[in-house]
C-alpha cells in the first residue's frame, strides 16, 4: 500500500518559497459611487488574456478594502516605477486614510491613478473568483498608459530593480571586442556605473546566497553589524523593505538565533555577529578581487565620488 501523501506544510515557509519568484509591484485602487477611495499594494498582478484584454490580481478576504473593490465598477492597476518605494510602503501599511498627502488623478470609474508610474491599467470589473483565502479580481482593460519607466521589483522579501543580465553583454572567447566603450557610451557615467554594478553582482550575489540566508536576511544582518540596535522605523529606512517583510525577516533570524529583541530594538546575538562577519568576509573578498588592479589612492577617490553622489553633493 502506498504511503499517504502528507499535504501539511509551513505556510510561512511556503510564502518565503514563493518569494523566489521575482515580481513587479503595483498599487491597485478603486472608488465607490459614494466617494470612498481604497488602495492596496499588490504583487499578485498578472495578465490573463489579450482578446478580450483581461488582467487579474488578488486581495486577502480579510482586507477591509475588499468591500469597496467589490462595490466599485472599475479598478486601476498602478505599476510602480523603481523610485516609488515610498508609495508602495504607504499603501501596504494599515492607515485610516492612505490617500492623505498623496497626489492622484481620477481614472476610469474614479479609480485613483498616480503620476510617474511605469504603466497604468484602467479596468472595468469583469469577474471575482474564489481563490482560497483570497479573492481573485479579474478586470477588463478599457484604457492603459505605458510610460516605460524602469519598474520596481520585489524578490526574496526585498525591493529590487531591473539590471540587464551580465550574460547579455559578456564577450565570448574569440569574439571581436565589444563596442561598449567606444563613442559616446564611453563617456556616459550612468551607463558605465550600471555596467560595473552588473559585473560586480554576477559573482557576489551567488556567494552571498550560498550562506543559506535570503537576500532580505543578509541585508538585515549587515545593517545591524556593530550597531547598538535598530527599531522598526530605522530598519525600514536602511534596508528598503516593506514593514511586513522586515517583521518576517526578523522572525526568521530570531528562529535561527541570529538576532533578538531588546525593547523595541533588534540586536545581533553572538551567533548573529559570527554570521555577519562571514557575510562581511564575502563582501571584502569580492571587493578586493574587483579592485585589485587599482591603487589604494584610486579606490579611496572612487569611494569619495560615490559618497558625494549618494549625499547629493
């Protein structure tokens, strides 16, 4: 007799596994006939059909916003651009009025739409489907805006952004030299910085992930390194992650014995300090390897330039 399949599993672990699938980030909005406006951050957005033009996203059945989405005749999907992390965080937090201080225009059916997005889809409500603990909302696209801005991404619990894969620009052995550094591109600092970052990340990120820590967890430990402890507000400012993901990363690190709570602050444990030292060792090895061809003076000057850019000077 075959063994019975065990279908029980850790839902938190399941959610973390799903986080390996990189997605875009959207804020979905709607307005009811009475004027109530709702908006939620969602990464469940996807296309369904080209003819008719259908898209979908899902909302937690426990969400206080669902009633308004169910009542509204339309909803809008605002696909966020890479510089709209604050907008994502705003609509991910529980607040009495998520639209307070937020600029928007009324779209189809009055659904609020935001400026400077990557794209926007104005949708007529088409169908609502029961999807376990979520409602799957399907909309028929009646209009859309394509601004072509680089999108905000979400991967392993942390915000990310698009960079072309290094394999797309790597020169194969025997291939003629690339024209990347000829003409005007050789003087375009943005192009040079993005190319350099891609090359740097190609060998660094796999080594960091080989520690068994997710990107969000490694980022959290390195921010806490040699610190007296950070509260939730400090962590959100430093790690570029939604509050929910920060809380989950902290919970995971606590289970691994790498951090603990002292009041409202998160601190590294002795085990966490050792783990973090390993992360910094990987970072230093990568840095030494990449910059070994340059003098100490050149590297220090490079740091000064980068810090000046970051500080806006």
